[in-house]
C-alpha cells in the first residue's frame, strides 16, 4: 500500500546513527544519503529521515508509531537491543503479543526524537 514514509528529525547525525544500528538486524540499510535526507530499505528507499527545524511533535497518546517487519524473532530481539544501545528508550521488551495475533512477536522502542517504533515478526519460531 505505501511506497515510503518520511520522518522529520532535528539532529540527522544522532538519528542516522540510531537507525543505522536499529534497522540493520532487520535487513534494512542506508540506501541513500544526500540533500533530501537519509533513506533506508532492503532493496529501495522506503523509510526516510529528513532534517527539519519543525518536526511533528512526538506524542505518546496519539497512537502514531512506525512498525518494521522482521524475518525472525531473533531479528526483533536484536533490533530492540541495538536500538537501546544507540539512544533508544525501551517501550516494551520483545515478546509475544497474542492479543494482536497468536504469533505476533514484537519489541517496542522510543527513538531519540520521541517517536514510537516497533519491529514485528509473525513467524512461529
């Protein structure tokens, strides 16, 4: 359904260091860096971070979050661990969330700008 998502951040160096580390275990790498920001993806740019003086304020009550697909539960675990080591804040440790689906395995992080991000795997490891 979606082609890509762009997120405005105040400190592109801080955010890119965080997303370089957090997205790597999920198989997503930096595919573009230039005047339009930094883009990540597996094959084509799908997640962009752009430096701005006016980012959308992060609001934990808004229900807005970004969820990245993981190929395995181990990748979710690594995403969560790497994100914590690179400036993220825990927002829910990796584990099953059967209230969503029986095999919904996810880890939740708040990124350095206060945005809620998640990695999920549906495979029954």
